[in-house]
C-alpha cells in the first residue's frame, strides 16, 4: 500500500508543488489538500510547505494557523499524525503551538538564500529515521524570518530531550539560537525545519539528494507504525 | 464607534533587528543621543457597540500577538478622527 502524504496549499504557498514532487520521488502518493477544506482525505501524513501563506500578514504563519485545514491537522497531529513543516510550514507549526518557540526576522535583516550544511541530530522522528545520527546534509535554505527563538528553559529542554532535529553547520544563516535548524515535538511526529529538503531531491535542480531522506523517512515510519 | 487600540511589542529580551537598523540610521539624520529603538505594531479594532475589552484581549492573545515573543497592551480610545491618544 502506498503511503498517502497530504501537501497543504495556502494562499501564498510557493513550495507545495516541489513538496508533492518530493513525496512522489520518495515513493509516496502526494495528495493535495486545500487550506479552506477541513477534509484531510484520509492521508497518512501531512507536509506544510514553504512560501508566504496569507502574505505573511500579521506574523508569518499567524493567519494560516486558523485555516480550516489546520484545525483538522492540529487535532490529528495531537493523535500522532506525522506532520512536517518546512520554512513557512515551520512558522505555522510554532504559531499553532504544535512546536515551541517562534521564528523571527533574520538577525542581519537580509533574506538568505544558499545551500546550507546541516547536522542531523535526532533520527528518532517520523521524518529523519532514514539518516544516521550526526550525518551532515546539504540542503537549500531560503528565508527572511528564520531566526529560531525560545526562552532558555525551552531551549535547554529541547536539547536535554533530544528534540533538536538538525543544526546549522558552517555558519548560521539567520541567527537562530543554538544554531537550531529543525526541532520536533515530544512524540516525534511533528517536525519543523527551516531549510528546504524538497529542493534537494534531484541532481538536476538541487545541490544534493540529501533532502529525499526526509520523505523516505515518512514511508519508513508508516511502514513500521502499528496499523 | 467604540475603538480599542492594541499595542504589540517584542518582549524586551527578544532581539529587534528592525529597531536596531533604525537606530543605526539615526546618526545619518544628525541624531546621536538615541540609546535604542524598538519597533512594534498598533492595531485599531472598532466594535459595533460598546468596546469589549475582554473580547479585545482574547483577540490580542490568540491572534494579534504571539505570547512567545511579544507582549501587548490594550486601551479604549475615542474613535473620532482627531482623537487625542489617551496615552499621550
């Protein structure tokens, strides 16, 4: 049975097409979901793609959080549905309180777009089980508001419980505290990542194929998960 | 018209690079006695009837501000065009 992975399109989403493509390249079935439709169409996992949902009005992800599709996703995520938020998707997950902390304006104020080395630090999540702990991957980063912030207590807790999923290596592109590029929730089924694994899935367009691992991990996770 | 004004500011411990950029530009105006600039957001909510501060607080807490990084304050103002800011 093919894993059905939903990709939500919000007004202003940019990377929904690439995310759906990455799902297909990984061997899954991409199911397009619409922000205004609470029906998740029975998907086994969800990707919240990058872009500028609702024009980034108010704060990045603040309006998307209240989209009908998100209401369903928040409820399903609390019941264990794997959810990957990429860039704007990460911002939405923080705004929806599925992940702690917030993403703020890059410290240097510049939009940063480059190929970025990351170190995978937690391989226990639904989206990183295809990697080895400490593995370095090369994935494009492109954001203007990717500076991860949280209070010290939250940061210490994330570190102590192995919930820092990936860190920037070879230079922090946005000023994120403790070089954090990706985090997960307590259960490991919700992951937010600022760089874009869906842009590193093919030799023709990406700097590597390293991003594919995030999507093959979903399939591996679903195959191993109790029915 | 009943107007409630919500002011949203980054918490003091959160870096405000926009404010810093403005502060850094001030010497170009010949201003050299400013220690710091912080940038926030002012939101005006017009209620149909009486101003509902509890409702405004709920709106601010759930949507207008992100309590992880921002604080907010709420006040009722006269909504006439030439209204005087109640705080000034």
